[in-house]
C-alpha cells in the first residue's frame, strides 16, 4: 500500500534522487528555465514552488531552510530578493511546464520548465489608416 507516500522514484536511490533535485532546483532558480524530461519537470515543480514560498516568507528561518537545500548561496540571495518580490501577489503556481517533443536518443518525452513571467506588456497604439 502507498498510504502517505508521495513523489516518483525516478529509477534512482533516495540519495541520488535528492541530490538530483537539489541540483535541478539550483539551476532552475539561477537560470529561471531548464530543459528536462516530463517526469523530472513535474517533480521539480513541487520543489521549486516550495522554494519560492520560502522566499516569500522572508524570515531568517526560511532563508536557512532554503540554504540547506539550494547548493549556491548567491542563488538563495536571488530567490529572496528578485523572485520573492516578483511573486508576492501570487498565491501559487509559479512555474509552467511546456512539452517540447521527444529526445533523440531514447525517445523520452522532454519539457521546458520555467517560471511564469509577470511582465506587463504596454498596449500598442493603433496607427491611423491611410484610407481617410
């Protein structure tokens, strides 16, 4: 029975899986977009959303919790300054997964996982028509 169990094993041992997710979330926070397989992207989404939530809390304990998981202190600084400010009004769903096709070597389904950009586009003004 699977009562209380969550997450995929991804064909790895526990230590390998945790190390892989730590590396992936560090890269995701650093570059804001990475390419990976679908299943890994879905597992990474859970961890990345938790890191953003820690960044939004902003207290010392949250910073230390993030430092215990993310590999680079500079990336944690970015998380607590830039990313937490970007998503301060959003209550969840900080990432999106875009399926990109299949990998050439083993035909694994691939995806791009990225942070949802909250960039406000200015409205373009209409040009007057030349028919008048």
